């Protein structure tokens, strides 16, 4: 093959290869979203979150995660955290609220969101974060794995770090509806059909054991549900007769068939709109 042909092949390969990620400007925003194809860290100047004080009924989880994150932001070792449990009870809201609370005093603390389907690229993301003079909360919302899902192997790079170890300036927070990151019926099916039942699911189930913090979120009762709404009303200056507010709030959750922080917020959004109150 002549030199001209080799040059054409080399040029074609260069066009096919993804361009290297430019060094991100981490001063541009307090948070970033990791994208692939092409790989880039997209700045998020305004994070969608609520104030930490507005999260009701999760005091223990709130204080534990806040203390863990404060130590990390101050340069100390901290644990990876798995926030698991009932849907709509403030798991992802807590992660974002904790970051917002601490970022004022620790501007070098950055939040980086990673989608579960992009987990395979996490090793390359960690390489970009490892050398940056910042502290990073790597956040994955709604993390879970199916029967034939291999993304959990990439997650080990975050939790264990392999031979290099997890970057000292990165901590990983994940939320999930599942305590062991996979459905219970899947665990039982694999155990019943495997040649060695104890080994069939051990690799996936043990993944959750690699989180130093397990923070459980449980369904709220009616008093907690109403307390959430009262807190929103006080924070945003919405004044409604107590008996009317209670009756409407209970009717709202009855039509939804559930009570949670998400349902309480949805009711409050409707209430604020009906009363001419803008929510920032």
C-alpha cells in the first residue's frame, strides 16, 4: 500500500474518532451534566432544587448526608451514599439541596449529574475530574439494573476505583427505589434457576454494599404530608384558611392514590397558582 493511501486511511480514522474533550471551565457554573456523543460536560447555571429547610420528614437522612458532604467539601474523606426507598419522598431533592446549601461556603464543590445509561463512559469522566482542582459530587438519579444489564460493572469504577482507586476529589451519590439496585423478583428468579444460587446474584447485590451510607426514605403519613404543605405555604407566603387547606390537600392526595413529598409539592403548585402567587 502506497503512502498516499495510508494517509487517506489515517485521515478517515481521525474523522471517525471523537474529538478529545476540551478542559471544562468549572468556574462557569455550580453544576454540570455529563453527555456522550460527543462527550462533554454541559454547565448548569441554575439548578432545579428546593431549599433544604423545605424538606420535611427526612431529618435523619438530611443531617447524615449534609454532614458527610460538608466533610467532603472541606477536604476530608467521605462515603459514597445510596438514597433508596419510596418514590417522591425527596431523594434527589435532598442531594441537590445539600449541594446548594454548602456551595455558598464551598464554591469549589461542584455537582455533576450522570445518566444511568451513560454509566459505561464513567471511567473517562473520572479521568477528567481527577486532575481538576475542585471537589465533585457525582450524582446518578434513579439508578437500577435489570437482568442482563452490564452497567453495574462500570459503576464499580466509581465505587472501588480499580487499581487507581476512586479519585480523592470525587464522591458518588445515587438514588434508587430499590435497596439492592435490582428488583426483588429478579433476585429470587436468579437464585431459583441458577446452578449456584448464592453466586448468581451476589455480584450485583453486593454492589449496594459498596456504598458507605444507606439512607432509607419511607412513605409519609397524613400529618407529615400536611406539614410539608404548611411549610411551602409559609415559605412562599400563601395564606389559606386552615380547614379549607386541610380538606383540599386530603382530597388531592386521595385522587392521586398516594401521599409523598412530590404529591405535596404538586398540590402546592396548584394552590399557589389559584391564589395568584408566583413560585420562583
